C-alpha cells in the first residue's frame, strides 16, 4: 500500500507495472486517472492550483486505504495525488488497486476515489477566463460517498 503527494507528474504504466509485480496472486489491476478539465460551469479553465495539509493528508488517505482493505481482499494499492499548479489535461490523481479478482479491484478503486474526493484534505483553486474561485465538494461526490456508507 503506497501513497504519494507530489508536485511532479507520474507515469501510469510504470506505476501499474510496479503494482502488478507486488504479488504473484494478482489476477486484476484497476486504475483511475483524474485529469484537469479545460471547462467548468464558470467558463474555460486556464489552470488549477491544489493545496493540502502535509501530514494530515497522508493520514486521511491512509485511513481511506485501510477501510478499503478491510472491505475487500486487496493485494496492493497505489494512490498518487498531485499538488501545486496544473494545466488542462494534466494528470491530478492516480488510484490503482490489485486483487485476485476483478470485482474487488473495481469496487475498491471506485471506493477509494469516491472517498478521496470528499474526505481527503485537498483544496482546489480554479482559474477561469472570468476569474478565480476555490472549489467546494460537489453534491454528486457526497452522494457517491453516501452510497458506500449505506453499503450499497
């Protein structure tokens, strides 16, 4: 289980290869890569800036991964989240899970990204063609998290 908070980009293929090598029992790898969009309801996105609270962020991500490993039989997890200035189409986040079977890998990957979007202490400032603003958690992200709380 591995967590990185970093300014630099990441290589998805290299990260997946490393996760694949982590256990000979791996039968399924699932990944999610989040990208910076070039649009929002507020206009064209010029860039975003991500901040976090060092120490607290890693602890929150560790708790999310611990809950995922308690729910599913995971053989490996890799979470990378970038901070600092990012441009449209830049990679923001990687969540990758390894399990013996696809159901565990898919469900756990979805669970981790849903919780990350609502429970991890990251702050995102979006700069658009009409100005800048700090983003709040979307209702749809909260609903996704509630889906997991209810055990659906």
